[in-house]
C-alpha cells in the first residue's frame, strides 16, 4: 500500500492494508527491539480494541495507528504521553476545521478521548512494556480517529470528521498532520515537562466544573470536575472532599451540562 507520507524525522512508518491490531503489532515489534518513533499504521484492523477490553470497530476509512515510544523517563511520567497524544489529536482536528473555515468545538475528555461537539471522535490506548529496568517502559500508544464513519451502538455517543462537515480529509493527510503536531508536543513535553501539556489539555477540557460520575472497579464516585492534579489524575470535589482518580470511565450528567464557547 501507499506509504510515501511526509513525516517528521522522528517517525519510521510501517504500513499495512489490514492487521489484527496496530497496538498488538507495535507490541510485537517493541519486544523484538523496534526503535523509538516506529509508527504502525493499518487501513483496517481485524481485532481492534479499546480501553477496558472493548472492541474498536476498524473498517477502512478511519485512522488506526500506534506509536512505539521509548522516552528516557520513569514509568509514572511516561503515562503522561496519553495527554500529549490527546492534545496532538485535538489540535490536528482543530486545524482541519480551520482549513475549511468551519466552526467547531473540539474538546478532550478525561482520560484520553477527543470529542467534537460533545461526541467521541477519537480514542487513545496506551500500553506499556517494561524495558531496561523496572522503572522504564516502551510505550505503545494506539490512536483511532473516526474520519469516514463512526459506530452507532456505543455507550458514549460517537461522531466522525465527515459527519461533522469535514468531507475531504484522507487518512494519509490526517496522519501527516498528526505526526507533525505530535512531534511538536512531544518535544514540549520533554523540554517543559507535564505542566505545559496539562494546561493545554485543561484549556480544551470537556465537562470542566460539572458534576462527573466515575466508575471504578469496585465503586462509583461523583463530584465536581475541579482540575487535573500534577500527575494527570482527575480531581473530583464532593462537597469539599477531594478525590484523585487515576483510572476509570467518566460520565457527565447531560441534564446539568452546558458547553461554553
Ligand atoms: C478507547 O477509546 O477505548 C481507545 C481506542 C483505541 C483504538 C486504537 S485504533 C489503533 C490502535 N489499535 C488498537 O487495537 N487500538 C488502538
């Protein structure tokens, strides 16, 4: 398949027509020594998967790709990359709208979804493989972006770039722009640290100041979405009682939600 994309030097592309999952392929490659910046891209996936073992519909027309990253950072910092990627995806989608002079409302939903007009357009799946010593990891960062189509039977409503009025975006051009954004935000993360990424993410946060419910493995917890802590955990405030949520699915009550422009 065509793979003569113009990508920043950091990335080395491996392209497939179809594969089980770009994340699975990236994990196999990472285990056999693939370099930092290896990028696996497929036109379709037979077993695409999302967070918490959910399946990810992966017919041709959407973007399915996974980056192999080996940052010289301890594991607890490497997980910040999901925010680096979410900001990169959101900025890439923003630019597509700007190119066509269409007003839009692109937001980041904790932990790592990107929404257009409150509907999910992209999901990110970060997986870690231990490396060197137990305090470093190879990161496989998988990204799915709904360009041509979106699933209709999902718990959280989805959309696609096409459904939002962007009819002539190709997976190739989106991937090129995403790599451009990601190389910039990755460099910012390395030089300025998580604080700048956290602020860029918060500037686009969905549900900020609203009541959120988080489903954890053994309990459900509600509170006002106050901010992110310095590690990227969601801080929910339940009548003055602050709770830091490191992982979980978050839901906002649509009856109390108002999207500000
Ligand atoms: C989510 O929102 O649950 C995360 C979805 C991640 C989907 C992408 S598509 C490319 C990569 N390969 C996979 O199997 N999953 C990720």
